């Protein structure tokens, strides 16, 4: 039995900021009896998004797994989030362990702690949660009394920097594999836990789809590069494969969306309309590792929207994917949903739209209820040359034509997203961002006859990621990144005709440099993470908590004597024959295909006209995923229509009735 820490916690919450984020009890949350299994052992999951409640609660991945697991009557799944420094101080003073928000049980009482990493900057928060929970931060120090620590999410495609801290990692979609893991744990517990945690981890590894770092030895050569990665016991696979969920219609989650008690970064109900992307943007890890494309049918999307609004009371619905307007039936989805919720207080949004997939009729459907927010487009590269390098085949003409249509149909605000520090980039490529923004404002004024046109330029630093064609690319150093951004800012502000109409948002190059270290690091980087955490590092994804100096100093200390340094992990070009830390983790992408695509990028930088088409509409170009993973692209059009539902006026949010024929 696991006892709640809430009686000890509650009197202390009045002394911390935003205490409501720690009390639980959200609409659609689940609290089960600790021993709920009808027969045999109960399996207990503590699911963590390693950031604050306001960021973690809306996370779709954790919400889906929470629901999938709790639907089983023999599984208890609860959630935990990173606590802010003020509560951490109180917890340490009063010996209160890291707890779940559902039943306030200590995380150490659970069988397995599953962490979802969408960014590597959450690693210090993981160490803090483990330490607060009374769980040894090093996997080698854990006993049979400690939970299995499992990493998932996009960052888990290279878990080597945290290999010393986790017991296992899962690549890819989690819906099916968490149930498989639960079954393995239940069988092991029902048998009396034979062989302890080592035997349990061996059972995980033997599936071929769960990575257990301790079962692999890594050696380094004299220059500091990896010499080999090899299994160290029989029955452990040479390579670990990712999980791909096929037929998303069979998994319509979340069906009971969590409704936050405290303010969160997204307060809407989100439906993932398809998974995967084959546009082939070379910088985009999400697009590469989530292949192939798998669409939800229009009927499932409609049913999920209707059910989600009814279950949650949210009045905004976001249709999510990596590029939502690419759904083959997006026009039908948009019109069907707009028809259904017209004259209600339900608004629809399409957060992710490509310039060349956008059209006014689509935008009008999504703003039919009168809510017309700004439009966001992501050309990514400022110059035509850079867009060819990254295979983002959007021309300047495409962008100007699209924003002209938007401005002429009543929009007044457009946001453009770019990256700085892309491979082969020059100062001139970055300065082209200013010219493009000016042309956007000029066109807006021209088509509307008004001067109240706004354009916000938002710039992120490029970070090379594993399992992409840019995994071999050098990262731009901090000083050059900051200098280019300074020149760009000055160029925008200096122009009196356009300066005030252009908003300019960017981060300096320092957080990106640390993200680059963590994204392409090997096991030696774990020493840096631990040093940073012991020095007080927390919430590194938050600018007010991030300390670049701390990371630089910790890297110098932790890497002393290894023959490598911070620059070796970040600003260095890799060669084809170098063993990369994640080479034994199989995303399905063929390494030779990725290398050829990297060479195409370099050729494009030198003026060659090379474009990799989207394989949804063209013959296969052998990236390797479908044959390697035994999968296939799943797209429409299906010819289906939305379920026959109609709106009951502007009554309660999203109340609908079934039309009986």
C-alpha cells in the first residue's frame, strides 16, 4: 500500500507560488485503489513530464498514455511534474518526497517511472525529481525497491547522455509499447519477481524494442571518438527498433481530456489529425523520426472533436500535426467542423500551416465564428538558397502571394518563423530575413490600402539533431549566431518605413548550444548534466533559470582528461564513417539515404537545383522506413463525411444532438 503525502504537504502549500498546481483533482483525472487488479499483481506507473505543471499538463503524449494505461483494470497510472524551486526547498526541509498529483503518492512506491522528453533541456529536472523522490540518480545504484526509470519522447532517440540515469528507453509511439511493458511487469510480479530488476530489464531488452543502456558497452579511441557500441550479454539485440502505431482510428485518444486547475500554456482540446511527415525538411527531427504518414479519418476526427468538447467544456479545438493543412481531406474536415459549430462558441484552429498548403477558403472556415487570430508561417530560411539547402521548397513568390491573400481577406497580423545558424549559412542569408519581412509589410499595405499592417519575425537557433540528414553538420558557434542576429535586428530597426511594423523576437545562441551538446552527446555528457544539477541547475528550458556559464564551467570540469570538449560535441563536422552515439538505435531511416541527402544539401548550397519531393505524392525515394519497419503510408482521400451531428444553437459549449434519419 502507498500512503498519500498530502496531509503533510497541504499545510505547507500556502507558502509557495501557485499552490493549486500541486493539489490534483482535475476534471477527467483518475484516482484508483493502489491494489486494483481483479487478480494477481497491480502494475503502477508514475508518468512524468519533466517541466512545470503549466507546461506538462497540456502535453498530448503524457495525457494519452495516462488514459490508455488507466483503462486497464490492473494498472494504476498517475502523473507527476517538476516542482518549482520554492516548493522544492519546502519539500527538502520537511522530508516530503516527489509525489504524484493524482493521489499524492511518493514516486518511489511505483513499479515504473516513465518520463516523456520533448526537449533535452529537461534532463536536470529528471535528476531533481529522482533525488527528491529518494531514488538513486544512477541506475547502477538502484535496488529492487526502486522503480524502473524509462525515457520516451523525441529526445529518447538519443538517450546516451542520460544512459547512466535511466534503466530503459523506448523509441517512437508509446500507446502499444506501454501496455506491452505493463504485461511484462505483471507476469514478472505474478511469478514472484524472479531475478530482481536485472531479470525484468532483460525481459524488456529481449523484445528488441526497449533499449536498456546497461546491457551495452561503449568504448572510445585515442582521439576521443566512439570506437564501438556492443551488447555485453547474450540475448540482447545489436540494434533496438522504434515503435510505430498503425491505424490511428483505433486509438482515438485523448477521449477524456484533462482540464487544468491552474493556468497552462495551452487551454484547448487538441486532436491529432495525422502523425508523421514526409516533406523532407532536413533540419526537422520530428518529421524524420515519425515516418510514415498516418492519417486519421474524417469520421474519427469529427467524433473526437465532438466527444472532447462534451467531456471537457473547452471552447477551442486545435487540429494538430506537423503540418495540419497537408491532411488529404483537410478542406472537408474544416468545412464539416465549421458547419457543425457555426453559431456556437466553439472555435477551431490550425496551429501548423505550411505556406504552400495554406489557402483563404481554409482560413475562412477556421475563423467563421468570428475569432481571427494572427497567422503563422515558417519559411525557416531567409534566402532562396537556404531554403534549398534545408529542402523547404517555399519560394518568395509563394510567401508574398499567401500573405497578400491573408491581408486582403481581413487579417492584419502575420508571424514568420525563421532559423539562424543553418548549415552553409552566411550573413547575407540571414539579412534576407529583413528584406522578406519588409516585402510582406509592403504587400499588405498595397492590397489593403492601410498602414496598420503588422509582421512579427521570430527566430530560433538551429540545433542539429540525431536521425536527420543534418546529424553530421557543424553547429554555429554562439558568438557568430549572436552577431548575425544583432546585424539583423539593427537592419530592421534602421528602416523608418517598415521598422515599427516589424516585431522582432529571438533568443541568443547560448541555450541552443547546450541543446546541441545534449542532443548529439554520448554517455560522457551525463557527467556534465550531473555537475550542472548539483550546482543548482533546474528548469533549463526557462530563460530566467538557465545559466550558460554554469554549463560551460561544468563541461570543462566533467570532460577533463577525456580528450573532448564542448566544441567537439557542437561546432564540429562529423564524417560518414564516424560511429554516432545513436547508431545502434533504429529509427528506420537508412543511413546511406541520410548521408546522400546531406550531400544534396551541400550541393544545393553551391547552386545545384536539387529538391526531394514528398513521397506521399511521388514514387518512394528509399528513405528506408516503410520496408524497415514493415509499415506503409496511410492517407486518403477516403470520401467519408463527418458523422451526422448538428449544433443546438449557441447554448452550452459544444452541445450537439445526433440527427436521426
